[in-house]
C-alpha cells in the first residue's frame, strides 16, 4: 500500500484552492440559518434558552413582581400596615367608621378582607412580602458567604482541615434545618428579624459548603489550576480567581433554589411563634392567626398561604430553568 | 460489606455523640447561663444559686459533662423545668404522635411519588408527564402547614368529614380513630415529600433509560416492561433512596409545624413550648432526639444502598 | 445469498436546531458469511446507521428506506414485537463503549443467560415476575441458560467462567467487558453481527485478541459481520469489502484489496493519507483539514466539497452520483471521477 495517489488530483487546473473553497462554502452556509447559531457565545446561548423557556419567563416575572411589591410596599398597600378596621371582614367587603379622624364616616374597601385584629389583609400581605424578601436575601447571602468559604478551604487544602470542616458539615447535615434554626433561636434567646436571619442562615451553611467543596474537588486538578499553582500564584488568588468562577453556575442555581427555602423557613418559624415579633406583618404569622380563626375567617390563612406558594413556585421554576440552561445536574444542587 | 456497615454505624454513633456534646456546651455558652435567662434579671443571687445547684450546674464542667453522658446512655433525660415531669415520660407520649404523622406522610409520599415519577419518565413530554411535573412544582411550593390548613378547612370546616383537632392513641382508641385523626396531618407532610421524591425519581429514571446498557437490553430483544422493571428500576432507585432518606427531614419538620395546625401534642409542640418557656432540658432533649432520628435514617439509607448497588455490596469503597 | 440489503436508508432526528439527517440515503449490502467494513470519521453516521438496521434509534429518530431487507424480509414493516424476537437472536450488536454497555446491577452471567432464555426454547419462563425473581434472588445455577452463559464466557476466553459469571460488570476489566458483550451478542448464534467499533476503547493487544475472536466466530457460527470502525488498519486485516461513509452518505465501496490499492474518492484518499500504515513514515501523514459538517440541512451537493482538494464550483451544485471506478464492484460518488465503461449509477 502506498499513498502516492492521494496527491493525484491536486495538480488538476480547475480545482479550487482552499480559500476559494472556503468562500463558496461560506456562501452556501450563510443561506442556512443553522450555521449562525453555532458561533454564539455561551452567555447568549444561556440567555436564549432562558428566554425561550415559558417556565423561566413565568418564574422571572413573578419574582420581579414580588421584589417590586416588597420594595414599594408603602405605595402599593392601600392602608398603613398597623391601621385597624372592622375585624374578620370577608374579602371584598367594606368597613365603615371614622378612620381618618375627621368626624365623617369613611367606607373602606377590603379586597381580601381583614384579620382578627382588623388589619386590612391585603395591606398586611404586601408588607409581609418585605419581611420575606429581606429574610430570604440576607439568609442566603450569609449562608453563601460562610458556606462557600468553608467549602473552598476544605476542598482546596484537603487533609485535616477538610476532615474537620466536613465533619462539622455532616453534623449539621444531620439536622432538619428548621429544627436547627429553632434550636438557634433558643440559643440566641428571643424573637426578631436578626435572630431569624442568623438562625436560618447558619442552618443553610451546609448546603453551600458541600456544593462548593464538590466543585473545588472536581476543578482542583484541572490544568489551568495546576498551571496557576506552578507559576506561584497565591492560594487565595487561585481560589477566588480560578476556582470560584468555574463553580459559579451551580452556585447561582443553588442560591436561586435556596431563596424559596428560606422564605418557607421564615414562614415556618413565624408560624411556630419562634420567628419575628408578633406585631410584625409576616405571612407565617398570618397563617398562624388564620388557623385560630379557621372556623370564622378562612381568608386570613388562605391568602397569605397562596402568597407563599406563588412566590416559592416562581423561584423554583426560575431556578429549575436556570439549572437546565447552565446544564447543572439535579443531584449536584440540593433541595430540602 | 460487614466492614462497610460497621463503619457506618460507628460514624452514626459518632455524630450522635457530637450533637450531644455540642448541645451540652452550647447551652452552657448562653450569655449569663441558662439559669439567669430563665429566672430573669431581677432574680436574687440566692435563687439563682439554688437553681444552679438543683440543675447540677455548680459542679465543674467536666463532671457535668460526664454525668450528662451517663444520663443519656441510660435514657435519663432529666426533668422539665416548668412542670417537673420526667422528660422521658413526656417524650413517650409525644414521640408516637409525631412518628404517626411522619409515617403516614412517608407512606403517602412514596405512594404518590414512585408511580407518578415512573409514569412521568416513561411518558416524557406527553400530557401525563406535563401534569405530573406541574403538580410536583405546586407540591414543592406549598409548606406542609399551609397544606394542613387547606385540608382542615375543606375536610373539617366545610365538609365536616374529618376531625381537625387532637390525636387518638392507637392502643386506646383503635386503629380507625387513630387513622381518622392522623390522615390529614399525614397527607399534609406527605405532599411536599412526594413532590421532591417524584422529581428525583423522574430525573433519575430518565437518566437511566438513556443509559447505554438500556440500549444493550433492547438490542438483546428484552421487552419493554422487563427492560423498565428488571434493567432500569434498580439503577434508578439508587439516587432516589438517598433523597427519600434525607428528605425524611422534610417530613419531620413538616410534622412539627403540622402538629400545631391539628392541635396534636407531639414533639413539635413540645419543642416550641420549651423554647418559648426557656425550658432548656426539654429543648436539648428534643433536638437530640430529632438529630438521632435523622442519623438513624441516614444509616438506614446507607444500608439499603448496599442492597441496591453491587459496587458497594462487594466492598468497593471508592464508589 | 444476501443477508442484508439496504437501499436509500434515511435516519432523521427532529431537534430544536433543525432536522439532523444522520444517515442520508445510504445503500449497503452484506452477503452470507461476509465481513463488511464501514469506515468514516467520527460523526459521519456509522453508529446511527447500525442502530437503524436494528431499529434501535430512540425517539425523535425517524427511519425510512426504499428497502431494508434482512434475509429477504422487510424489517421496517415488522411490528415491535416481531423486532424483539429478531434482536439479539438473528441480528445482534456489540456497542462502541464496553464500559457502559453492561448493566451495573445484573451479574454478567445473568446478562448472557437472559438472552439465551429469551430466544431459545429451553423451557425457562421469561415472564416479568420470573425475571424479577431471578434479579432479586439470583438466577438458578443449575438452569440450562446459566450453563450456556458459562459456555459463552468460556468461548470468549474469560478465565474461570463459572466463578466470573456471578461477578458484576464493575469487577471486569474493559477488555473482559467487551468480551462479555460479544458473548451476549453471540449467545444465540445470530445470522448477522453488527460490531460498532468493538476495539476502539481498548488497548492494542486486547484489540488484536478481540479481532482474532471475531474471525473465529465467523468460522464457528457462520455469522455475517458488519464491522464499524475508523481504524483502517483493522479493516485491511479483517474485512472482505469496505464501505466509506461521510456526513451521512456513502462515498465509496469496493473490496478491501481494491480499495486500499486503488482508492478513488478524494475523501477515501485523504482518509488513507491521514492513517498510519506500515510503509508510511509518520511525518508523511496528512490530517484532513477541517471537520465533518453537522448533518443539518447541508446546503451543498457534495458534502465533502468544502474540504476536498479537488473541489470545483460544480461540486457544490451537482449531486455526485455513484459510478464504477475500478475493477469488480468498485464504485465512488464523485463527479470528478470518470466512470469505467461509462457506467453511472443514478441516485434517486
Ligand atoms: N439522538 C440523536 N439526536 C440528534 N442527533 C443525533 C442523534 N444521534 C446521533 N446524532 C447525530 O448524528 C450524527 C452521526 O452520529 P454517529 O454517532 O452515527 O456518528 P459515528 O459515525 O458513529 O461517530 P463515532 O465514530 O464518533 O462513533 C452526528 O452528527 C450526531 O450528532
Ligand atoms: S464531487 Fe467534487 S468535492 Fe466531492 S469529492 Fe468529488 S471532487 Fe471532491
Ligand atoms: Mg459511533
């Protein structure tokens, strides 16, 4: 066997040279819509995938609506958060009384009714969004910071440090997070937003620590990290500049999926009476109050419950779509 | 395999010991000590000292620690500060209630999740898959206590077919009454659990159905049903067991909140009251109990694993 | 007699990015007792073609053909149940990736025995409950199917077959797994064996052993083999005839000897020039520049045109029909090759 023949045709005078071939090929390709998608960047691909995903659009819209409601609560809510009217008023009913203090009888509309203190339910729910968002964002930020640090250090250094830190994480893993949070509330001694944030935040650390450690272990031996180490880059720099950016996708997905968990955790603590102070407008407290008046006023519990459901659903859908778009495995991030 | 299980048991015991230790020291690290916090700032020095002596808090830390460990091993959990009742007695009445709810929750949850997950995966992209996926999302988004309130509203208040307050012990009131009272709370905690397990079943089975060995089975001429149950199911269940085990936590947490919805005196009620009353011995006992249940669950998962995954059964620790 | 007769086979996948035509109007035939090679670069559609023959292509995949005859019978007209009796029995397949092609939770012995039970009348129940029972409490070591499984393991030279049969796949090495796959594929003495790159994932010595085995199979079982590979050396050693595939289309076919001594299609020539051969010094190897186009609406007529050193404008516009280009049945699809005796085989 020989391969002399392989050059046989090349001297042929009417054969196109490579550049020309490429030009013609491109002319053909340009007519086809397919080729143009090939050169898109990763970000555009992700963006396009999210934009073409109805689940993501729905989720994102509802999340934005929620954030908007929380931010502009005083403008959206029809009344002050502590204003009281007739108690246990049905949805779409009116309270009558001199609420403005000008000596005249006002007729006040309650779209969702009032609770057992006479608060306008819609107003309470709108202000409740604030607490939910505030607690969710701060707890996840807290858990992310501490958890990522633990995961990075454990994964990067390995050995004894890893063993110790992961022992701790395993230990925390053994606790259902709300029980742990309740225990922490007991330890912190007292109700209030700050304690709730600390309690839930600590309870969520393990999820981030595990995730980040796993990512670090898979990235640690990659060439670019080894290269960075070989040229004497400092550990801290390698961790923050080389490793962390590559673990961004699962971390973002995890954060999006932890926010609704934090919202549920806050509601659960408040529902148990272990959360914020009893006068604060939160969805969990409204649910607890509604349970008490379940025979008289179903709306007190049902509407706040629906609010939780819609917001949590929105975050879950958005997070799920993000996970698909980033191509993160379901088993990689945790759901509790 | 024996070595593997022994290792897991030791690890579980270690975690329980760790929790007990952390709870012990955590409690003593509360600023001002539990007694001060308990009696309030105005309490006299004398009253505080008497209380401390009563609780054995005046002894050196290591003595207290050893005593606490010995007590634990003999299941002596101490007394409630508020009622003086033995905590082990309180537990004996509360634990069956919570576990009843959790049991129904797990049964209902798995009963819904596994068939739905299988149908959803085998009919991927069809209407039934779509409906199941949306339902799972909804289930995932409703906290158990909200489901409880909705169920109480519909079945208790509006239709009046099931009681919505209180518990009926199995031995005293018989299985029917027990079940009538435990059904709604059980469903409440079972639904979110079902949602999580269903999603895992679906995605895990989809992954397995796509595996090369499934194509091999088809190429060998194995029929569809046998492929699904003989070739795919065991492989698909491996990750499902992990999730189903870990998520028992979800059921327990759910039970704690749902007990309050249905006025059941389980460990949830116990814990909440203890925390609000600063009843530290009860608080620590409940936390320790929950942690032990979780550790036990994880241990069970590890052991079930050995039956499902031959790579572990035959001592291949690497996987 | 013809074992397999394929005419104008197309396999398409509807995807979000467009229709992937993985196999685009392919003709192929295999005679009784023949080893036929199918070569081409990665992504040219070899595996999809092989799976199309057994109708193993999964969901968005659509197979159409003017003819897909196996022993004279049209496979595309068979019901799924009929296919189930053919697969593993009359046609069987060895897959590309031995590491993942065996079920990790079923013993190797049972994976072979199962095939025997399915297709051979040995009076063992294959109902679902019976199969599940075997899975859970283990297959009976006294059964005929188990005995056959051990025999098969022995014939593919697994040492200590009795004890290895109870092993799980993770306890086998890569080469042993591929042999186990071959044992499964041969357990029912198929008429046609499709081996999809049976040696690619293995190291050279094991490759040689596996090929040796394929040869002996042919003699013992009188099986026709379709051997898929991108390793031309393997083809040269093993096959009677060779088909060259590029981007979903056949481009050249000939007897092995003819193809290697007188390759005609520019793609085949480039492929040979890029493959190390005994007399060629490594420096002389010329990799083919560029890559196989994704088979989605390829707009130009000859799919090789953008990479072809001999391409001219016409190549982009005129479908290259097959023409006889040498002795015997040597045919190539290139408009720049003059047909011997003026014989052009028109494409549909
Ligand atoms: N299920 C599918 N859906 C969409 N496209 C597919 C599918 N299966 C295969 N393809 C596409 O069909 C083309 C041919 O793939 P195939 O696996 O047959 O190549 P191959 O010749 O076997 O390559 P290799 O040597 O790498 O095995 C590829 O472009 C592939 O992307
Ligand atoms: S038809 Fe033209 S482009 Fe295609 S192989 Fe022949 S010479 Fe090359
Ligand atoms: Mg292939």
